[in-house]
């Protein structure tokens, strides 16, 4: 699988663990549109600026991916000076450093931004897993330190952005496992990542345009199903695109359904399934499965056929699957299962 990347600017910046604050630190969230101002000097002795600590990047790729590396692009410049100084920087998680990042400040007589880039594929992986990238404490910080010499050195920080490199999971079909997932009498395809976690295989159904009078009952919540002209039915799902009332991250828990352990995403309010929408495959149905009295269509791959809904979520409810409360959403008149398109 080819390595992919995602680049994000931070959503939050704070100042910590230093002596003097930067002015207008929030400007660094709009890289490279504005800047924060800071300085260190020998008299009175101010040896360090505060650390600028950037977090909440909002990465939203498949949490079952393999982490391949981290790259930092930043803009830090200083006025011309004879004072010796240094820059401290590191990757942060849960209030601790996972990797030291070698960064510099560039002399800029006019104060204009000068871009520097460090890291890349293979960089700063120590102490991190893919799920850590979605942790709200994950981030990057920098600090300017006085080393020696008399006088003052002034800095401008234009902010930063982070690129995460990852390999999406290739997965494998679990239909031949000792405990295949079954709905009714149909073995349902589950995709397994190298980590051992599973997600259900779903095919997006573009030709299921008629709302069925039947409902799929899950944990007391009637889930809407759609029909095509031949009478095949598809489950209604809502594509949350990585967020639902806040960012979602891979849960450390899992649930067991029909003997197969599944992973899921969660935030403070919701737990949602993550699924592969197999739009590149034929969604012609070859069999049906009875689920809570509703015949659900499956294709030759054993994928559940589903219809992706768009619109405003007006209500949410929990339903139980394998003992885990998952999220259902109401869009218009339809109740749908909330899933993240990975």
C-alpha cells in the first residue's frame, strides 16, 4: 500500500514551561498569515521564552493505518544579533516529550517569514501509535533559549503545520475465520487490519432510492432501510466524515458480535462504527440476510449494502450491538447508523 499523507494546522496554542510570554500567540494558528513576538535578553536575565504548544490538529484518516512519519513546517525568525541562543522543540503526548525535534531560527533583517521543514517519512515515531495522532494532547512545541552574550534578541514566530504520513490498512477478508460474522444465515465480510481490529465491509448503494416500509430494529431503535426496483433492501447509514459533535478517535475498547471482535470510534457523546465504503465494486446483490425480520441485501463479497445519507442530524440515540452502545442519527424522517467512512 502506498504511503499517504495529511497536512493540518493546529486548532489550539498555549504557552507553558518558560519565563516570558509571547505576544499575540494566537496568531500562530493562522500560519503563515500572522506572527507572535518574543524575546530573550541578558539583563534583566530572561533566559527562555515560554514554550508555544500546538495541539488539536484534527487528523481524520483511518485509525487502523500504520504510522509512517511526521513532518513539521514552521516559520521562526530573529533579528540580527551577536547573542548566542538555541531553540528547543519536541513532539508531545499526554504532557510528555516523545521525540526531540532539531529546529532553528533564521535571521531575517526585515522580520519576514522564513519557512523551515524538518522530519518526514520515518521521523519522530518513537513512543507513538496511530491512535495517538487523534489524542487531543498530541502536538508540537518550541522555545527560544539564551545561551551567552550581552543584549537582547527578538523573535517572530509565524506558526506551524504538521504532516502525518501513514499507510492505510490493506486488510483481509475474515469470512474464512473460525468465527465468521453472520446476520441471519449470511456470513458478512469483515476487514481485518494488521493490528487485529476488524471493521464491517459496506458497499455504498447508489440505486436504492425508495424508502421501505420495513424497519431494522437495533437495540430498540428502528433503523431505516431503502429499496431498489427489484426489492433489494439497503441499510441507511450516515457518513460522519470523521466527526460527530466533535472529533472522533479510535476507542481502546471493542465489541464482540457473532464471535468477531470489532473496533469503533468514539468521543464524549457518541460511539460509531467505521466502515469501508466499497463504491468501486459491483453492488449487484446475490443473496439476502434476515436481520430482525428485514431482508438485507449482500453482494458476492459478503458486504452489507448500505445507502449513505446526507443532511442535518436532528436527533441521536444509542443502540446496543454486541453489548456496546453505538450511535443512531435521525436525518429528515430516517434513522441511520452512524459510521465513519475510512
